[in-house]
C-alpha cells in the first residue's frame, strides 16, 4: 500500500467519566495549561489545584452527568462520527484519527499510530473555527512537541482557523434555517469567552481600548467588531464578529435582530458583552423568544447542551422570557462533512 496522508483531528477534551475524581483530573490538566490560564506557574498551580478544581469539580460532574449519553461523552461520540464520515469521504489514501488535547483519546496515542502507519505527511486539524492561543495554539504546540520526539518526522501541515470558510458558514446557516429564525424575536451568537488580556496580545486597536476601560465597560466600535475583518487576522474577537456577521447575512437577519455575546467566563475581566447578561436583560426589552447559535463549537458539548440549552433557557424564563432555543452544532452533518473535507484537502 502506498503511503497515506494522516489527518489528525484535535478537539479540547472531556473527562473520562462523570465521576468527581475524573472531572477534577480533567480540570487540573485543562486549566493547568499555561496557554489557558496564562499566569506564572506557581500562581496557576495554586489557583487551579487549590481553588478551582476542588470546588468546581463536584458542580461540573453533576453537569456532565446530564450531558452524558449511553455511548459516552457527546464530544467524543460526535467527533468519532465525524472522523468516520471524513474517512469515507477522503478515501483510503487518508487515515483520519480523532484526538483530544486533554485526556482521551490521547494526542500521543493518535500520533504514535500515524507514525507506525508511516504516513507520508500529517495534516493537523484543530477543530476550532476561530483562532485562540488557549485552544488552537495549545493543540498545535502539544502536537508539535510530541511529533518532535520521533527520530523520523514526516511532512507536517496545519489547517488554519476556518471562521470565514464558505462551506463552514453555509453548513451552520443550514442549521439556523432549520430552526426558523424569523419566528424568534432575537438571535444571539454566543462564543466561548477569553480573558481580555488574550485579545490585548492580538492587536493594538483593542489593547488601547481595554487598557483604558477602568469602569470595565464593554469595548464598542473597535476594528475587531466593525471590520475590516482582515486587519488583525489572529484576533479571536475579530474572527467571532466576522463569523456572526457572515451568518446573519446568510440567514437574512436584519440589524438589531441579532447580537454577539461571550460565555463561560471565569471572572469579570473577560470578553464582553457576557452572553448570560444578554439573556437576563432580553425579556425586559420585549424579547420573549430567543434563538442562540454557538459557532465557536463544531460539536455539541457541555458549553452548548447544558450551559446554553438548559442553564440559559432557565435563566431566560426566570427573567420573563417564554422560550430560548439552542441551534444544534454541526456534529457530523453531511454538509459539514463535505465542507470540512474540502478545508482539509486545501
């Protein structure tokens, strides 16, 4: 058999089980990464091992028990289904494997299999539409570290952020269309949050605004929100707004009927506006039906199914709303499989 191309799909990760011990182990590995919490080593270890992991693990384990399916974690179930579909689409001259940056299936195990298969090249595919150091950056860094430990290293290519890829956008627009967005009062595009300082490193336009935000008010009108979107190509916030605008245009949402928010924050110095704050305030503005899209994720997970689909839905109703609906993620949707295959081939 002729040498194949190895395709390495990398997502963030998930605990091995819903036990408090496994969830604590996952949180320590995930949040202990210096690209995720970019504090000095000693301070990070004290914060994660002494405060966050011990106190957050029981609550997170309870949430994971709600999320878990008979087949296991949805992130792995959807990821493996996508890998199988991509394998069928790309053919026998490719070997598609799924790995997680943290926990299982391990990144080292997947790379070792590719090496044993003697692939002619490895295409590393971080499964994150928008670039961030805390997700894409750490996935690439760890993959390169592991690959660099082998005596013989094949050619290595990486797939960049695909937030503006037409196939990705079209596939997500189809998902939104299925939910009939015109029947809702408002559409919220909710992206995973990041600390403000992560955005400060990306470009100076936001850095100046954030440095002078003594009242912690949201930054508005900066280049990363209004465009042009190619001005700061590695800015996560810019890529999020670019994704939201492109999707809004594709599904015909008029200005004022949609907004952008950031979820899953650890403290107040994270990207604003906060998605949960938008959800709380919406009913008082006459918004009784809200549709939420989370295009920072290509597979349903804790942050979509539980945080948005359950917690935000309850929050919305508690503050006077009638219905909050989550648009399902791309998972292994055929249109996404085709679009993703083309991204990988390019």
